[in-house]
């Protein structure tokens, strides 16, 4: 059991941290299916999500943008 703070944060119980092999600073993801919430250790980038954003960034793909941001 874990209490939710005023900032909607909760501590993961030790058995959950151990099962997921979590260390401080690790990321976790949450998903909801029907009436259940699942938590798992994040293993990298969410490629389908990033691909869905790709078309929204096309406006920044001009030669002028490349020149303006090449040193960042």
C-alpha cells in the first residue's frame, strides 16, 4: 500500500521496485486496460508515439531552419 501526496505522488512498495528491478532515476510507464492499471519499467523511446509527432514537425524542416539551429 502507498499513500498519494498532495502532488499526486506515491512511493512504489519495495516488492514492486524489486520485481521491476527499479533504481532511483528509472522511468516507468502506466497503461490502463478496462478497470486495471499496469506499471512497467520504461525501456526506451515510445517509437510509435514519436512517429505520430513526426508530421507535426515538418514546418521546422526548411533549409532556413537547418541553418538557424545547426549549432544547437
